[in-house]
C-alpha cells in the first residue's frame, strides 16, 4: 500500500519503538507490570513532566479516556466536553459504560475548542438534584479538528475548572503534536495549567500499541490499577507496552516525530492553498489538514487510490500526516488534488 493520509494510525512502528521492543524481548521478565522496563518507563515520564505523577499503561485511547474519566466521577456526575470530542463521537459510549452511566454534556466552540462561556452556562444552568452534577471538564489536545490550545487558553480552562470544582481531563492521543506545535514544556501544557489527568498517546506517535494514563493529581489514581484489570487492560507482558516509551523518550523521538508530522501537514496545507475549489477548513496547527472539496473531486481522489475520511459533514475531508509521511507523499497528493480540481 502507498503511504496514505487517512490516519496517523496507518503508519508503521517507528525505529525507536521497534528497537526498544526488541531489547525488551531478550530473555525473561516478570509479568503484569512488575518489571524493570515498566518501572523505567514510569520514571522517564515523571522526568519528562517534572513531577511525581502516577503512570499506567493501557492498550488504546478509548480505554485510556474512558477509564480515566470513570476514575474522576461517580455515576450521577456529568462530563463537560466539546461536541466534536472523541469521547463523544468515536468511543461507542465507553466513557458512560465504564463510569456506570455518567452523562456527557456537550458544548460548542470554534475550531474544535471548547467555548468557556458555553462551559459556564452548562455548569451553572442547573444545580438541582434532578440534573447530573458536572464533575469533569474534558478537552482534547490537539483537538479533533487539528487545532491546538495555546498556553493562555489552557490556563483559562484550568482556572474555570478550579472555580467550578471540576476535575480537568486531557485527551492527548496527539499530545506530542500539540507540544511540538507550542514549543512549550509538557509540564506547562498539563499540570502547570491545571490538568489533573492526561491520556498520552503513543500509538499515533509511532508505537505499535499503547497509551499512558498519567495522573498529576495522584489522589485520583487510587485503585486505578483495579479499573485497568477489570476492563481487560492489564497487560500480562507489560514490558512490551512500556519499552517503546523508553526508546522514544530517551532518544527524543516522541517530539522529533511529532514535529515532522506537523511540518508535513503545514507543507500539505501550503501546497493546497492555491488550488481552485479547495478550501482549508481549520487552521492546521498540528498534523491534520481538513479540506472542503466538491463531491466529484472526493470521488476522483478515491479513484486514484487515496484513502481519507469524510466524517465531518458534506464536502469535508481529513488528511493526517504521521512520523512516516515524506515530502514525496505530500507532493504526490498535492499533484492529484490539483489534477482533479473542479472548475
């Protein structure tokens, strides 16, 4: 298969993660996370975030988000999130399921970012016992529309959460891309801005599988290991989930690969701006480019063998770049978009 832009999940395993898994495969190691690889990965993440956080490894982003959110609230609570949040649109009700029915309260906001006035209205509009009590504010960084919350925006969100007694959850399936875009430290983007728990994505950053659930508010992590076990997320050979983090963090690959993916997305956006009939829908601040294309052009690009998603409404198409995207891949796509341009 040619390199594609449908998802950064299409990319293979980056060399650093592959090498770390190969090293972890030499000989025996104890199971269920009681091994030196898992211990070292946790220490590396604590060093990265400059704090004594609690770290857990799970298989995928849906598990990371839903189990983290379940740990932050009870069944009669509610979670405030953007109407385009992954926990709302793409996780099959997992957040509600694992929290025994916690309700998602959706708010709007331009470019995939929550509007704090809408959050205020949602939190304050009712306080009676008949309404699910708001307990968590969940944001996505980078967002589902490829934008990135600035440090000032994050601090305002953190202040709003604290003022209303809400825990702050960050869905960071593309957290590395956000950090690379902001050129800020991971600590500044998370706990220093008020984030209580981060779901740090490894899969979209070049791992075979695996996400890290990081509790900066360590009290909230109480018995989270039991949640992981009950949900089938306690890996018996945990070292293979943990080792890629060591290879990626020690080499700096986690940030280097994210910066490369972001640069390829910007190159793609730059190459598309002058093509008739093509409109970039949202600022490409991370590794995604969203285009508004005529239906006939979408069909023509599919016919040329390009894979991409059109789940954001009529005429909207998403193109994702990854650590593996090359300049030649971008140029090939730009050429075909130009050749299939309508009018």
